[in-house]
C-alpha cells in the first residue's frame, strides 16, 4: 500500500464499517419482535456478525486517525456516515428485511472474497472472516426468499413489493468513485466489474427458484457514500447514539 | 537465562491452554484452536488468540479469562492480543475437541469440507441414534457457532457446530 493516501483508505474503511454498523442496528430492531423464535435468533446472530465486522473496521480506522471505535461509531452526525442507502432502509415487514439481506449478502460474498485476496493485509484479514459469515447470511436470505416467493399469495405479494422497493438501491453496491478506484488500483479491493456479475448470477438463481421476477430497472437511488441519507437515518442515529450521547464515554 | 525463560514459557502455555470456553466449558480454548501462540519478549508474556466469529461476544471474556489464568499461575501483567489472520476455521478444532463435542451431544463440524452450494446442505447424523435422517430447525442456534437440528428417527433435538 505504499504511496496510498491515508484519507482514501480510511474513507473506504469508514464506508464498510458504517455499512456493517447500520445493518447490524437495523437487524437488532427485530430482537424480540421476529415472527418466530428461530428468526429472532437468526436475525440477532446476523446482526452480531455485522457488529463484529464494524468493530474490526472501526478499530482499523481509529488506529489510522488517532481516534477510537466508540467515538467513530457513536459520535458522528448524519453527514459523516458513509454507509449504503440500502442498509439504512427501515426493516418494514419480514419480507422486506429478508430481501434487503439477500441483495446485500449476495454482493458481499464475492466482494469480501476479492478483498481477502487483495494487497491490504489488514483488510484481507477481516474480509476472510467476513466472507465465511456472509455465506451463511446469504444462505439464510436465499432460503427464505424461496419460501416467501413460492409461498402463499400474501407472502408472494409482500416479497414482490419488497423487491420493487429495494431494487433501486442496488446500483449503489457497485458504484466506484475516486475513493473506490484508488483502493481498486492498489489491488486492495475487487473491481465492481467482477463483483456485479457474481451478484447477478446469484439473483438469477434465487429469484428463479422463488418463482419471482426481477424488477424493472428504475431510477437508481444513491448518495449514502457521500453522506446524503434519507430522513429515517436521523431517527436511526437518535436511537443508536442515545446512550453514548447521554453518557459520553460510558463503558460497561 | 534460557532455562528460567523456558520454564516460564511452559507454565504460561499450560495455563493458557487450560482456559475453558465460556459457552462450551467442557472444551478448552486450545482444543478450539483459538490459541495462536504464547511468546516471551524481555520477560513480557504475550498471548495471541484467534477469535472465532467476528461478533462472538465470548471473545472479550476469553481474553480476560486468559489474563486471569496467567495471573493465578503467578504470571501477572501478561498481554493478550487478537490475531485475525489467518482466519480461524473449525478445521483447527482438535480431535480431542471434536470427541468432547460429540460426547456433549453436539455434532462437530466435518474437517476440510467444501462449502455446500447455495441450496444444498450437509445433514449431520444424529449423535444419539446415529440416524442420517435429520432435519434443520434453525441455522442459527443458542450461539452464533451452532445450528439446531432434530432427528426424525428418534425425535431428539441436537446442536451442530457449524463449519467455518
């Protein structure tokens, strides 16, 4: 990584840490409310995996910036968070949560695999673990998508609606601005040109088995990577950050 | 003095290896393959641990337990650090560890298994009656590392330590 600007790398790290933190937080909102006990456990466990990845990347960023993981996670404002819009979308019903998980995990598996084979040892170390866990998340989401799509009239209707709602957020998964290009150029992370086809193949397989159609391409939603979030994000942060803001520096 | 340092290292290694996993207390962290190494640099003992799942809540507890075990073995002030690479894998669970898991009614993960394709899954045999006719109740069980299964032959539920 010699010659690489620190700020591009730390921006990249923050983006992935924020993805994981925000998704982990959304999934944790199901705790105690899932449609059945097994799913309460499943979503909570997936959330835990996300928080683990978030911590790993916040720690790496904190090291580079001379900050600490809690300050990064809990004491920034909306515009400073650089997560994808996809992961901050409200959970909605179970179908929408499952479809969000499908769309995200299907991209993360090939993405982490590419990072694990990349030139940045610290990123590769986290990615190697994240990839294995993401494979379980994808499996869970894919199996549920099939059950819901090829299920009752209601489950099918809700899953189709979830796909239609979330599909416009998927282009952002494969955006590559100057920050991403710098990391790609350094050989640290994979090119979206490699990740996207793998994602498309998984989508085709899963949707076909679920007897669902791929939504028509619409107006792509984007901006999270630049800190431009939807209205719900402020509410999310007000819950996520409440304890740390009320008691700054609190520890267990 | 090489001799004294050797014996200190051996004492430290023994203390660390014996630390039980908080969730599966019949297993030690050494049997789980979590201990990457114990080193002594200028009298400072350092333990490298491999975390299992990235979000495993037991990781911090284990690190504290390791420091405590060393303290009780007369080796205070040891440093414990987490090492992410190479990534921990269930392949590192020792044969003794696998046997203990099975004795506790938890089916151990197969070694060196290729990841099953997206809609396929390996069906672990029932640890009670050995029947292959098992079905999965939940991919995520009481801990992130285990899945919940049921035997359709003898009707007993059991847990499966997932391949990672």
